[in-house]
């Protein structure tokens, strides 16, 4: 029925219930991927609440303003989740909120960069970087006139007959 062993209060006879705290905070990042520290000291939700307070907006008012921008907008419940740190903002959400609040697109730039980094696949980034490095080396080699190669011909010469 219940697992044996002490609970948080230490009473062995009390049933132990599963602890679900922190499940939402677990990273969806694959193992072995690089985690970089954010330079901001405040989370996105706090920045969003400060912006809303400064503009005198409620969750519903901000949701209505975002809906007027693209026809769909964000729901007040989603904005509430973002403001309280229960959900990560998407690029679209940050763009809509910034535009609805009348701030420049760079207002949430730091958080947009973090969102873009979360969306990157480390394997693809490594492959793209390796190809870019290879192309740079080959280009440098061509520019230096790599010695020892036969000159390139523009057309194939016909074989003599007969």
C-alpha cells in the first residue's frame, strides 16, 4: 500500500505520499548538453510583472492587447503562468507582450536569446560549426594557391580519333 520508511516528519507509522514538487522545474534538456548561466538576476516573470505594473496593465488587459495584434494573442491564463514563473515564454509570446506594451523588440532580448538557445539541437549546432570550419579552411587553402595541384581546366578536351 504505502512504502515503509520515515517520512519528512520522521514518523515511521505515517503513510509516505509521493513528492511531486519540482517536477515542472526539471529540465527538458538532453543529458550532456551545455547549460549556460543567464546574466540577468531577475527571472522573466519578474520582468513581465514590472513591465505590466509600469504600464498599468492587468492580465486580461494585456491578453486583449495581444489579441488585437495578431488575432489570436495570448490568454490571460497563459500570461499569469508566465508572470508567476510556471511556464517558459516562447519567442512569439515575448514579441507579442513587448509590442502590446509599447516597448522595443530588444526589451526581452536576453530572454529571447535564452529561448533560442533552448531550441537549438546540440548535434546540429556541432555539425554546422564543423562544416563552417571546414569551408573556411578550404577557402583559405584555395586563396593561398595550394601548390602541387594540377591546374583546373574549364572544359574536357576531345580524344583524338584514329
